[in-house]
């Protein structure tokens, strides 16, 4: 869902949802901001927080987990072969 659509939905009084956007930083890198917005009487109140590092850490953890699973699978295969000897 786009930021405009989410803002419009929240502005109409519907329950807020988290949504994320990617922004280009002044140094040229991209940052991911996670937003929560709720309607007020006259304004839309929004809070954004930078989740770039958390997303990168989660991706690294997922990669490490996949590597470990592959290594475990290989060790189990080798152990099964050794048991047959």
C-alpha cells in the first residue's frame, strides 16, 4: 500500500497500520522508515522510525540460518555414510 493511500485511509478514521517507505539519504544511501499514523481532530499524527539496520540484521540472520541448516544437512549426510561403513 502506498503512503498516500495509507494516509488517506487513516485520515478517514480507519485504524492505523504500520507501513514502510524507503527514502534516499543526503549521502546517497537508502533508509527504510516504519510509520504509524493516527487521526487527530485537526491533524494526522505520525511517528516514523528508521528500521534500516534492523532489516539488514534480520537479512543477515536469515542468511546465517540458511548456511547453518545447509551445514547441518551435509554433516548428517556424512554421518549417515560413515554409519554404513
